[in-house]
C-alpha cells in the first residue's frame, strides 16, 4: 500500500469517528465506502471492523453511564447467532454490489412509523435487531440506518441512543473481524493496510469519538434525530451513484 493511501486511511479514521460520535452511525457508513475505494472488499470489511470496533468501543466508554446494558446483552447473543449463519454461507459481495447495498440501506429510515413499531428497549426486539443488524453488517458492510429504526422510536435520550448503539456495534464489528479476517489470515494474503496504520488509526479514532461527543453536547434531541435522517440519506445517494458507475464500467 502506498504512503498516500495509508495517510488517506488515517484521515478518514479520524473524520468518520468524529461523525459517528455525533450521529452514532453516519461515520461507519462513510468509512466503509471510503475504505472500499482503496482496499479489496474483504480487506475493507476487516479494516472497517477494526476501526469501528475502536471508535464504537471508546464511544461506549465515554458515555458508559448512559448505556442500557440490558439491551446490549440481548443484542450480543443475537450477533453471535447471525455471525455463525453468515460464516456458514460464506457470502462476499462484489464492489458494485457493496455500494448498491450501502446505498439502499438508508432507505429504511424513511419507512412510515406505522409500518414498524420497533423498540430496542423490549428484549424480543433487541434480539431481532441483533440478528438483522449484524447480518446486514456482514453482507452490506454497514447497518447503522437499520439499527437506528430500533432506537428512534424509543423514549431514550440522544445520549442513551448514541451510547447504547455504540456498545451494541462492538459485537457487530467483532463478528465482521472474525468472519472475514480469519479466512484472510489463513490464506496468508490479507491485503490489509500495514500494522503502523492501525497503530496510528486507533488513537485517532478515539480522538474523533471525543470530538464528536463534544459536538453532540451542543445538539438538541430533536435536531439530532432530524439531521441524522437527512445526512445518512445523502450518503446513500452518493453510494448509489458510485454503484451505477462501477456497473457501467464493467
């Protein structure tokens, strides 16, 4: 990997961790798309999992007093089940398919509320969110908008939403690292960025989470939920355009 590509990944790691610190999911969506520009799909999945594991884990630590651990526990169990199923299927999307799936994912935010009355605070729905979100994370690379619909209809504050989602995503990204990382290591051709990139990206992701948390403090709950929908939708449109370009270039 060239020095320019490595520096690009470091900048992206900080920027997307900051974005996730504010909105809880948009950063992961941006990070996956930007990594896929310079890495093979499987390597992008693993790098995304590693960086988001740090960003989400540190964000959960920073906001730990707001985490709803009963939701996290049920979600973690479901993530284990979903990871086992996807690993057994051995599915890896092509780059055009990856961008197409990432572009379509934000559409779930626009489903009428009357269609889906989901609430992650309820154990059965927390388990369902773990199954669906981890499954989508392992096939489309990201699943933040899907996770969001289990939280935006709850009575949780913006701090509880960001903190609890961060803690749940730790398990989703662990599943991604295991499902895609182990086969790459076994093949002795990981195609991942050099180790020094990750050593620098980890503290940068942590710093981004802190910066995002400071911005979050300046927002209201109403602005938080409104801006999240529009931002993620705009990102989805960009990915749909990228998918179309890749398909036409074949």
